[in-house]
C-alpha cells in the first residue's frame, strides 16, 4: 500500500495538482470524521445528515459550473430531476436493476442537459440564468402532463427500490457518495483545467485571448456538473423512495443549492459541503421554535448576514481565522 | 514571406464603416506602429486580425495562410497574439497562474493530465521583469505597470512570435514606460514581430521600423515614422494642424 500511495502522490503531483502530504492527512481526517459520525450522533441526526450530504452533492455540482465559470445556472434542479426520474422510470416501469438504472440516469442527465442547456452556454450573464430557469420551469409544467403513465403525473412515482436499509446504512451510502464526488471535484479543480475554469469566471475574453477554446472548457464543466447532479439525483430518489415534480423541479430546491454554495464559499470544495450542512441543520434546529414556513425567513436572514459579512462565505471566514492564528503564533 | 498581409479589409457596424478598404503588410521581425486619432478604428483592426470580430470583407493572411476562417485560439496557436488597451488579468489568480493560463495547451486531456511547467512560468515572469517574490501575488494587487508586464507575460506564454500591442503605454508612469520600452526592445532583439498602437508617439518612435496612419478606418499614410508624421493629411487629422 505505501507503494500505491507513493505512486498516487507522484502521479498527482506530476499532473500539476501540487499535492502535499498535509492534503492527504486532512482528507484522511475528514473522511474518518464523517465515517465515525454514526458512533457519535443519534439516528435522527444521521437522517438529517443524509439530506445534508445530498444537498452538498448538488451544491458541488452547481459550483463546478457556476461557482468557477461564473455562468449562473438556475436549471440545476432540472438536471437533478432528470437523474431521479430516469432511474425511477427504469426501475419501476421497466424493471431495470438499480445497478444499471443509475449509470443510465447519469448518461441521460448528461445527454439531456447537453441538448437543452448547452446551447445556452453561448449566451452570457443574466440571459444564461434566465434560460436555465425557463428550462426548469418548463420541466415542472411538462412532467405531470406528458406521459403521466410513465412519470406518475403530479403524484410522481413511489415505492422505488431502496439501496439500503436503516439510518446508518443510508448515511454511509450518502456520505461515501458525497466524499467520492468531493474528492473527484477537488482533484479535478487542482489541475490546470480547474485554473482555466476559474479564469473564465474572471475574464472569459482573456482566456480565449490566451489561446483556449472557452466553449470546450465550459462544455466540459457543464458535463461534469450534469453528471454529478444526475448521480446525486438518482441516489437521492432511491433514498427517498418516492419522487414528485415538486420535490425536484422546484425553485426552493434551486435556492437551497445556491444558498449552500454562497454561504459556504463558491469556488471551493469544502465550502458547498459546509454550506449544505449549515443550512440543513439550521433549518432542523429552528423547527421546534418555528414549525411553519416562517423559519425560512430566519434562515434567509442568517444566510444574508453571513453573505453581507463575508461574500466569499464561511470558508473565507475559516481561512482568515487560520491566517490570524498563524500570525499570532509567529 | 510577410508575417501579416491585410488586403482590402472592411468592417461595417450597420451604417458605420469602422475599417475602410485597409491594406498593409507586416514583415517578419518588423515593428510597425499603427497611429490615428481616437475612434480611428485601430483596436477594431486588432480585433479583426485576432478573429474577435469578423470582417465584412477583405482578407487577413498570416505567414502565407489566409486565417479569416480560424477561431481566435486557432490563430493564437499559429503564433499571433495580442494585448489589450485596458489590461485584462485574472484578478483572483496569482502572477504565476496568470502566466499558466497562457502556457496551457488547448486540449482538455493535456490540461488534466499534463504537468505544470513551473520553471517555464518563472522564466517568462522573470523575462518581463517580475521578481521571484511577485510570483505568488494575486493580480488584483498589481499596479498598472505590473499589469502591463503580466499581459505581456501571458501573451508571450502562448508562444506567439507576432505580438499586437494595443495602447501599450496607456496609464503608465514615466518609469514604467521606460521599463516596457526596454522589454519591447529586448523582444525585438530576439526576433519578435510587432504591430503596436500608442498615442505616446515619442515613446513609440524608437520602438518601430515603420508606421501607418489611419483615420475612420482609412489608410492615410504608410512609411517611415518621420514621413508619416510629415504627411499633411495625418497632421490635419491626428495632430489637428490645418
């Protein structure tokens, strides 16, 4: 195993990821901490963490496209929904095994996103955001009425085959999926491709003026983003066991994803994870005091305060804290 | 073979003709100054050469090949690149990372699996005058002179041998102008070809072999810097002399 670790380290360093030993240590600690959670918290908390994990996956997916390149997508629930509906239809209507339906769902999400949203990448700024929003709204309206025999109409599809039984197993599956997605995205963003995507968000004309095809770069970011959204959507559907149009193609899902990224820290991998956990737990903690929809006002106000205090999110607050600590020591 | 041959270039924006039947050559290793009053269409010419704007008619030949059908990245891959009137750095990225973007091959596979050539990044940064201590500074912290140097560095990193410099001295102090001028002279000595725009004629004069003057996209004069400035039409349009 040391040989394998050494090979991985050399390969990753050689590929320009500039990996250092402390990266491996921090990741190992993070993974170990997440995997030990079932020993430390109760089942109720574990269930809340499962939702946070899935939201984190969707947030990482959104961040790869929008947090890096600056192309704000309002259509991500559309991608999550395609993944969820594809696996639901395949397993419930056509009897596909889950092992086959989830990879197909990922491919369908990439393909569906490619057809519908990729042409929108040629337009910029608020126009891109509006087109993606329109696509999501269109899906919300279409899914219940087009082939309701397949989609289940407004009632959706229920009794989806479960991937796991029990809170602990559900947690392990969700957290492993989240960690795998986070690690993959982190490694990818540490390559020169990650630098190029970040550069597009700063000045797309300059990237093109540096000899790079920005259309190809954005398309790749979009496909990776769509694949992760589809993957997360498919697993989430099987965790829930029931899917409805409102649960996926809804503006509230979109807001949760975007707010998780913004308050956690766009352009980072840990940021969306922290943001997702912060939001999900905040809403849970508020529930006993404000059982109705009014708790969303409180959570919105808290998110706004954090955003006003540090627009780069909680990650930037943590980083500045670490910098201060180091400064105080020296 | 000329590095660049522009023939009968026309660019219209609706009823406005920004480039009007413009033709000129740029020899390999030559440094050519493009002068004209504000709004003469100098930057529009640059944008058409780089493919950022599509010309209405006319041809652009680079190293013997017509490049009008090529995308901007494809033109850069063939060895021509430009700087901008207002520097366009990647502000959140460090000096080194800005240069890295210029060095990247236009291939996703190479971007993901290829290695970062830090030695080459450092070499380019040092060649334009950055100190080692500057390399990890974010571009947002750089002064205008350093931003111009960074723009140069990123342009050089693309591997281009023909550089289009737009308002290369704009916003610079006297010291920074001397620094950039020295850099251009150094690159001329290394065989680079230049087409440059500047309103700072005294600073530009020693850096060019020849000049062309345009007004409203039309060529007024083509010749030595002194001859072009002595041209009556140029003096009237550019220097405001009757």
